[in-house]
C-alpha cells in the first residue's frame, strides 16, 4: 500500500532514502525536565545575541567621516579633547564622546551699514542681483575733522581655530560684526574726510582690518579676517547737495592754484633769465669801466711824468686840449692876436635858416 504523506516518483520509498531521513531526524533526549531546560537555554541565547548586536551597533556608531574643508571637535563628556581632520575618523560612542563638524574653508561675510537681500538664485551674490537695505545707525561715522560720512563696508572671515571658535565666544558672527564696526569707527575718527574719500581709502581699509584682527585675537574667537573693503564713502543724503557744492568749490580752488602754479613756473625762469642777463651786462660794464679807468690812470701817470719834466709846456698843452674839447662841439672858432684883427666877420645865414 502506497504512503499518502510521501509519494516517491518510483512508488515505494527506497531503503537508502529512509536511512537518510532517519539520520537528520531529531531525537528528543530522554531525561527529566528537558523541555524546561531547552526553553531557558534558548531565551538566554537569544538575549546574548541581541545584546551583542546592540553592543556592536553602539560601538560602530563612533565611526564618522569628516569631509574635505571641514574639521571636527571631539568632546568627552562635554569637554574638548582633540580635533579630527578630513577623512574617516572614530570617537567613543555617545554619550561618552561626540563630534561637532565645522567647515573651516567656508568664507563668511558680515555687512556693516547695509544688508544685501538676495532676490533669486541659491548662491549669495553681493555684487549682482541684490537689493541693499541701508542702516544709518551703523553707517553714519564721525571723521577726524568732525564731519559725518555715510560708510558701507563688508568683512570676509573664516575659522582658523575650531576650539576657540566653538568654546570661547558665544556668537562669533555678531562679535565679528560689532568688532568690525568699532574698528572702522576708530580709524575714520582719526582720519580727515577728504583723505578717506581719496588717497587714504586703501590705508583706512588696511588699518581697520589690522585693528579688527587684533581685537578678535584678544577675544580668542578662532577666526581670521580675509578681507575688509569699503563699498560706499559718501556724506549723508540730507547734505549731499551741499557737499557736492563744496566739492565743486574745492575743485575750482585746486584748478586756480594749479593755474597760478603754472604761471609761476613759467614767469620765474623768465625773470631769472632776465636778471642773469642784467647781471652779466653789469659785470661787463664794470669790467669795461675798470679797464677804462685803469687806462686813464696809466695815461694820467704818463702825462704827469711829462708834466714833471716841463710843467709850463705841459700845463699849456693840457689847457689847449681841454679848450679844444669844449669848443669843438659848438661850431665856433676862436682866434686871437693879429689873426683875430684881420679876420672878416661871417654870418652863416644858411645854417640859421635850417635851424628854424
């Protein structure tokens, strides 16, 4: 008769198949309380397995990965113990140790005197596609010459010490912003308005950046200032028209000064040239006068020597030469002695008519 529970393709169960089935058949041990023992042993085994899996999962929860550009601060029961760099890392599972990851390469930006409102896009663009909100309570600053300027600027910074950044300052962003405003006010307060708006702008930026970094280092904030740049340096809107008039007047003044300087630079060399020419002519006349005087003195010495030899003759000759020089320009002839008595008077009528 065929077995209803198992039907072999060949009809009856082969003898070898029955032997194999008996080999894997569970034979219950024959001793007292076996069922109770088996039940307790199974429960403990399952509990150990579950506990082992839970322990493994708990221990494996300490594995973590720090992305490129990030660092992680490891704390043990809330106390900082070390810094984990980029790559796979491990810390003891929570609550023993925990990790706080921070992006140390990200450049953050604080705006003072204005706020940029992004209109579209996921990425912040402060140069394009932005609407500025003016904050006079931050932007109005007193200059070194007691003028008021409306100043907008921004500060770019990043984290360079994760421990100081996380545990020394409660709100780093607000601290950077307040310190930047304070540093800029100090620099502007010691600089004249005209200098800040012109050649002194770059110097004011550098001085404010240096002062800001010094303040943040004193706070042990764990950040480094990458850039500080002035965006707007203008008078307040209420006085902008008057300021422009002043600027125009100052420009006119500078133009007049430059014109006067150009005239001075042109006329002074000319005057110096003419003065040098007069001096040279005077020097030449002096040399000529000295030479003439020396010649006259030499001539006089020679005459004096002749005069010393024959005083009467020399005296008479000198008298006649002197009279000759006096009358030679008068057009008159003087005759004396017998010649004068026999001379015929002559009236030069033709010369008299010409003189009229």
